[in-house]
């Protein structure tokens, strides 16, 4: 595996870098970013993976999230992949819409053509990228957390709930809580997985939460939601996750914030709380 360094920058005593590599899983070049806290110079540190939302890429979180100072204090490595495969031969929404295709991989393994050739973001995050972090960076892969925003919040919840033995901590900002019940999710899952809706529930956080808690213990989950979020009613449905966690016996802290919308001003306001949430469950 050839890892290309795009750029690296000193930040808060650590280093934030941007990298490119050929992906076997997605059959294209993929890019990701890593923040190594100053503690990484002395040995492996916990790893927290961030999954961004629609239209974002591997740069968005590192630039806008407001996470680096606190991650440096807590000794957390931050990893942020791109939100989809990209390239001239990678299929995209035929209408060029922002909510599907490029920049909108939805963190699933596509099974329907032509999407199944490149769109395997679930395996990319959990297997291929994790392997790169383990081999190329001083990350302690026994101590991993996952979080994200919107589409990436959906990804963090589903990947975390499906892999509680890998991810010891989970949190999300304004996540798509039940994609089978919203237009964004129905479009993405219908295209990536096909018309058989029985297959969609494997990537629905609310559906997973109903069953995962009893099968394997899940640490408490933190979710923040702005009440002035323009997508709250139609796309996000946090009440469905709240009810599912109650049924599944998962401890969910769902915090609702008046005045906050869907963007990174909201995310950066509560970022420190999320990083401390992860640090709590990723101690030695």
C-alpha cells in the first residue's frame, strides 16, 4: 500500500495531515485526514473516527470542527475519511444532486449496480482505513470511538452499533436517525441497496438500537440536536432513535438545543463535550 502525503501541519503541539492512497475496497483513490496529538510521539493513543455529512470531505472536520485543541489535551487521535469514493469513473447522481453519489456515500456497502463497484464505505471505514491507521500511525486500535454529523452521524451510529466490540464510544451531531423513514435515506438506500426494503434496516440506527443492546452491551451514546435545524422534522427524526434506545436498553443522552441549526457553528459549540465523552470510555 502506497500512502501519499498531501500535506502536514503542526497544530496544538501535534500534527494534522492529509493523505491519499489507492483503495482496494472502493477501487479508486481515497483521501483522509489524521490529527496526531502530541502524546502520540511517546506511544499509541486512542483513535476517534469522525464521519462527515453530505457534500463534505476529509478536510471539513479538521478545519471547521474546533476539535484539535481539546483532542491535543486529551491525547486523542482524530481520523476523518472522505464522504465517498471519487474519480472520473465513479458513478454519480445522474441529476448532479448533492444528496446522493459523490460526497454522499452514506457509509454503506452498495449491493446494486453500478454503485456496488465503488461505494463500499462501510468496509472502507471499518476495515481498510482502520488497517492503514494501525500500520501507518501510532493509533491504539484497542481503544476506538466513532462520531459524526448528519449523514455521518447516521454512519457513526450504525457502524458503532454494528461493531460494539470495535468502537467503545459513540456520539453524533444531528444524525439521520432512521434513514428508512426520511427522503435522504430512502433515496440513498433505495439506490445503493436496491428496492428490497427488507435490506435497508441493516443501516438504520433506530432499527439496530432496538436489538443490539441486548445482544451486546453498548456504552452510553451522546447525541446533540439543534432545534432550529432546517432538516430536523423531515430528515433527522431523533425521537425514533430515542424510542428505539429505550426499547433496546441503550443509554442515550439526547440533548436538544434551542437556537442551533445544522451547521458547524453548532458542531463546534459542543465539540468539547463529545471529545470528553469519548475520552471517558477510551482510557487505559
